[in-house]
C-alpha cells in the first residue's frame, strides 16, 4: 500500500478523532516526520493495526452489552431497580460520558436504576443500604492494566452495605485488565478484549518480523524515552473517538505538547495550551 493511500484511508477512518481531527494532510505530515522511506512504510503498517472505536460503535457496544447483562441479571431474579451504575472517577475521564450514553440510550433512570460516582461513598452507602442486595455496574470506555478502575472500585466499596455482585461495562478492555478484574470477582462485559498478541510492538506479539518490530520500538523510545511503548509498556493499539489511551506507542501518540514529534493520535494533555 502506498503512503498516499494510507493517508487517504486515515483521513476517512479517523476523521472524528476528538483531540485533533485527522485529515489526509495531517496524516501525510505525520508520516513525513520520519525521514527514511522504510521508516514511513513501517509506521504505515503499524497504523493498519490500530483498532479504532468510533462514537457510533461505542454506543452500539455499550447498549448491547448492557442489555445482555440486564437479561442475565433478570434471569437471576434481579430487577433493574436493584442495579447501581457507577462511573469511574478521574480528571477528564470519559466514564461519566459513557454512563450518560447508557442513561439516555437504555433509559436507566426510567427503569429505576441508580446512577452514582465512585467517589460518592455516602451515596453508595445510602443506595446499597436501602436495597440490601443487587449489582454494582462500573462503566468506562477503556480499561488497560485496570489500575484506575481498581482504585475507583476500592473507593466505591467503602460505602457498600449488603450483598452486591460486581460487573464492568466497557467497549474495550486489555487482556491484562480482564484477568485482573476477573480475579477480583468483577465480571466483564466488553465489546473487545485487546490481546497482547494483536499489539505489534508488545513483547508477546509476533505480528511483525523482528527487524521491523525492533526499528519501530527504537523510533518510539526516541520520541518518548521513558514511555515509548506507553504505560507499563503495554503497546496498546486501541484508539477511541474521544481520546487515545495512555498505553499506545509513542510514534502514534507523539511527544509532549506535540513537539518535537507530532503524533497522529495525541491525547488532550499532549496538545499545546491555547493562548
């Protein structure tokens, strides 16, 4: 596939990326930063492995997985009035947005579900105390290692009184987070489980031949020496319409404040401050 064709496809496929809309020109400018034709070809191949979850797909997954979960719980004797949906707290988190999508699309409030934030310990205490039993459903857009969710879960559980099973609704979760949450007794309902094997730059992946993989890792570490392969070297390849997770390779994300290497999928915090 030619470089120009890759740029055209990127401009079509990722056009609604939130932090910085992607166009043909931006994709071309991104690749042009790599001076070697071979490097540009390898970066283009890496781009082909990106799993992009659009706004429409996000809504579809959340609503579908939620209905599946509700059906399972109903068969177990738990009505919707016994469900507490909890958003995961973090500055700038997409979790409240995901919960809002569910609230509106699935009519959660009309069904008698309770919607709370994991930091609202008193609210969780009052809700669980009055229900005595039911289910707590955490909602987020992406889970990588599970660190953030586990922190929020610990906070939420401080207020739980009674017998409550735990679930997670999420469009995508990494293999690491899935295993960790399962071990904690949190049942995951996800649209996609992001395996290590499908991440070209992960140490357990064999998607690319060794020379290509080694060179791309070198490029990433040159852009972000400490986090070239993202948080905990997870080298994730999932990008959501609202933001890219902090585990993606640096050649895709770019450097801090988009300088000196402008990424194709910068996170909001990477963008220059508007004056």
